[in-house]
């Protein structure tokens, strides 16, 4: 879960690990990967605009 995409990493906390496990167990791989891309896109868009955000909240 420590994959780095353009300087963005998924936060490593108990909550994010549990969320990741839940989605992997209940959704299709297509939906799981789509959700990951949405997180990376939103984080990069916020970073580009100079916005502050909570990475854990954004991921969950």
C-alpha cells in the first residue's frame, strides 16, 4: 500500500488498511482500481491548486 504516484502515497494507518481490505473483499478489481485512481487524481489536483487536505480523510 506504499505505492508512490507522482509524489502521492496512500496514507498508512489502521483505518486506511481496513478500508482497503474492505473494498478489495467486496468490490470488483475494476472498482477498487478506479477508487485508487480517484484518490490520486484528487490529491494531485489539490496539491496543484495549493490546497491543504487530510490524506486519510480523502482516501476514506
